[in-house]
C-alpha cells in the first residue's frame, strides 16, 4: 500500500483527465478490493501458513493489470483532450473514444474556461 503513495500524490496533476473518466467506480472499487486482498493474502501465506504464494502472486498480477488499465485510460484521455484543445479532431476507428471527450469537455476547466471555449477562443484569435 505504501508503494502507491508517491504516484497517488501526482494524481491531482491529472485533475482534468480524472473528471472525464467514465469507469471511475470500477477503478475505485477494484483498487479498494486489491488493497484489502493483498495484505490479507500475504497474512494467510506468511503468518497463518494456510495458503501458498500463488494466492499472493495472483493479487500482485491483478494489481499490475489494474495499473496498466488505469495508465492506458489516462493516457488516452490526455491525448484526446490535448487534440481537442489544439483544435484538431483525432480520427480513430473506435467510435466511443470521442464520446469520452465530448461528455467531459463541458466539465473540464482549462484556465477558468471549458475546453470547448478554449478551442473557440483559439479559432477566433487565428
């Protein structure tokens, strides 16, 4: 659990992206589940000797998968928001990618304005 404190301290830097996460409930619930099961499996393996290392190993694998899913989700949102703020449309084959940015661009603030207003302002200035 203490291993995650340094990178969790950096999450406020991604406030705009975190506002756009649609699977927030999944990330929070799975994180809590892994944080409870990790020490519990370690305790069962080391202290009680009622389980073997495979139980603890499976939890660490799931934590790695959780990290990967969260990282790719945040990187995708960052790329989409950067393209939106630059006034460009990011053409991808997956249809639901633009839905994430469309739904959150009204909520995500950039220097006191929404992302859509920032794009409109750039196009008027140019």
